[in-house]
């Protein structure tokens, strides 16, 4: 027998039923994120950098005390010749420079460069790069070069080829005219090409969501350039700036890439809580391991330039920001796994948590490898230097430079391991398992198929004649009722009345 509205309650396709969120857990997550968001906005207002100018560090100043000016150039010709050419660095109208001692075994590489921007655009200059052959190895203290290296540029000198795009620094010469020296390679076109390939690959595979993630990445760099770095240079606490910056980036990046939903919110809350744990662990690691961060040249130069910046705080801020990407990856995966498992048929929240944790354990194992190898790859030149230092291995790995990278790996690994159960608990509390509803709906559908539909009852007799089958059922029913009574006479049915014969 069917009831009104019963069929409507099971008419939805079960594969389209979203995970129903627990009201209590939902409001806890919403209120928590709202409070954190208000705190992030307040922190950004308090820590917002001023527009004051900062002095240019010595290593980035030009000879006249201002910032380094650079122009574009292209290598059009190269020859081997003697060194100390007086025309090196000067600007000439013609590419024909007076070069003496041209020979295939010349100790210097003379590169003619066309200037493509600036005041001398269209003119030419000469760059001189000494090779190892310039060191004869005969004078006292000279370094004897190994076989096969005499024709290579000396250590610290660029290796130039015809057609290379360059950036030339402009400095005033003794005569007041500008002099040009090698500053860097011009990487504008290759960088744009690789950026296009990167965006194309992400969008091609991840479609619109991938494009939104690219926008989120651009926002992250905007936060670092507009807020994080200027605020630290203004003397604000690097740790406070890093926490506010990281939280702001997470809010925008996660919601932009994955949409505004409770699933994304569970990942965001898990990431923020894991980030706070990472900050606490980073502080403990720096304090207990006595890390100074002064082993890097950049940190030392920064301390000389801006003595008000806390180097230990800057190191801690680097730890916090460095864990952003890997924590985001782990937490969003765990949240998605928990919601999908709940919708796929897990019968309880505990079952959802356990199933998602099995996925999380595999993720932890692979991500820890990624984290450690990423740090090891970035420190590879340092490791190579230490490998020839002929020092005990235990002494090498406890030096400040190596210990900083080890601490990053340790803190990042612990934060990853803790973020998995933390995010999984939040997501499992938000997602209601659909297994019970699915089992009940399947059983109801099976019962409906086995049971034939009963005729509907009416309050009045039908006015139309009933078919013979109906009359037979009435007679059979009456016959069953009077069967125990013995009648000597027969019963003849006439219409709706019975006539008894033989009385």
C-alpha cells in the first residue's frame, strides 16, 4: 500500500545526494573560521607597512650611489685574444673593435655586444671574460689548472655564446661616459614561455579549477610583495607578519581553487590549525637546536643592512611560510577523501575516519619524501662542499647551514603527520555517511518489487456492474464462512439474494 509522499522521499538519485552536514560541526567550523578571518584582517591593518623609502643595500648600489641601472644587449660576435683591452665596456658606433692578439689560444674571450635599450641603443660594447689560461701557473701562489679546463671561463665569470641575450649594468666611467659590464642573462622570453607552458598544463588537466588555482598563486605572490616583505623591512615581527600572510593566502587560495563549501572549510580549518602547530614546532626547533641562520650570505648581508630585523624571527617566518604548500596539499586531499568515502557508502563517521586515515597514511609517506628531497636538492651545492671538507659526518650535519635544512624537514614532517588526523576528524564530523540511507532505500525498493499493488478502497459501492471475477470472489468468501454448517437443501443464487429449496 502506498502513502502520499512516500515515493517522493526516495525519488532522488542516490549518486547525486550530497553529504549532509552535521549542524553542530558546521556551526563550529563556520564560527571558528569567522573569528580567524577577523583576526587576520585586524592583523593586516595593524602590521600594514608604511610607504617610507628604504636605503639601497651596498651590494645593489651603482658607482654613483643610486640603484643599479641595466639595459638589454645581445652577443653578436666572439673571438679569443689578449686580455686588458682598453675598449672593454665602452660604447662604440661600430661592431669593429680594435682587438689585439687574436688567436685560438687567447687567454680572454672578447664578446661584442649590441646594446638594445637605454641611451646607447643600437651601439656596441665589448665584454672581456678571462679564462683559466690567463693564469699561467708559474708565478708564486698561482693556481695550476687541471687538464681540460684552460679554455673555460674562470670561476665566477659567465659563459657567453653568440646570440645570448644579456642584461648590462651601466656605471659612469672615469671620463664621465657610461661603461657597460655584464650584469645577468636576460631571461624574459624563456621565463614567459615556461610560465605559459605551466599555466597551459594546469588549465588543460584541471580546467576551470586549475585556472582558479593559478589566480590564487598570483594572489599569494601579491601578498608577499605588497605586505609581507615591506612589513618585515619596516621592523614588524617577522613571525606575526608570516602568520597573517599565510592565513590570508590560505583563505583566498583554498576557496578560490576549490569553491566555497563546508568541504573546503574543513580543509582550511585543518590547515590553519596545522600551521599554528608548525609555528610552535619551528620555535621549539630553533630554540633547542640553537639555530642562528647566519650561515647564509644573504642573511648576514641583511643583518648588516637592517640591524633591526630579528634573524631568528626571520628564520622562523621562513619555516612557517615554507610549510604552506605541503600542508595545503595534504589537508585538501584528506577532506576530499573523507567526504567522498562518506558519500560512497560508509555507514558511520568512525568508519569514514578510519577509511580516510588509510588514505592519509599513504599520503604522509609520499609527502615526507617529497619534503626532505626538496630541501636536500636546494642544499645540494652546500652538501658537495661539505663532502670534500674531510670532516666527520656527525660534525657536518650539525653545522648551522645543514641543521637549518634538517630542522625544516623535521618540522615539516611533523606538521604533515599531525595535519592528517586533524583534518580527517573535522571532515568526518561534517560529512554524514550515506551508507545507512542507501541500504534502507535499496531494501524498500526490493520490497516494493516483490509486493503487488493492492486495490484502492472506496467509500461507496460502484455504480457500474462488476466483472464476474469479482462476484466469484464474493461467493467464495461467503462459502468459506458458511462451510462448517450442514444444509440438507441446496442453495441457489438469484442475483444478490439466496433462495433455499427443500424447507
